[in-house]
């Protein structure tokens, strides 16, 4: 079963994303900040990471940098998730190493298509 790590500090958003991904049939783990996310990445192999860009303790871009700098995790696709979508945000996150971008509130139809795009074997 394919595994996805969700890094999200908002409990309601976390619950929604977890529920959707479990319904789609994925093995899902959650982390509420970047520090927890990096610990989870040391403990388990993931096929995809959904990374909130506004996180407590460690900014999402810093977490992304650490993921991409580690040879063990550098190849895992990371999708940026943020509520503060501004013109140019998507390009900025992709420039920094994300493969794609999801804005909040989440459009569940687009969300599913996007997840399936990156989870195909």
C-alpha cells in the first residue's frame, strides 16, 4: 500500500485530508509540524508528502529544503499545501522543489486527481 505523509498544523484540515486519503485507499500518517515530519521520514518510507507551507516551529520551505537535502528523502514528491495562495506562489514552491501545489480550501475533485497523478506506479 502506498504511504503518504501529511504535514499540517490545522486539526480540521488534517482530519479532512487524512479521511480523504484513507477513503482513497492510502496508508496515511500525519505530522503537525516540520520537526515531527522529519522524524517520521527517518522512521518510515513514504511515496508522497503533502506539506503545509505555514507551519509552527519550522517554516514549510525550511522543511522542504531539509527533505531535498537528504539523499534518503530527496526523491519523494512533495506537494505544497497553503491557504495563502498569491499570484506566483505556485511557481515559487515548484522552483524550491515541490512537484505541485494545492490551495485551501481543498477542491476534493482536483485533490483526488492530483494525488492519483503522483501515486501511479
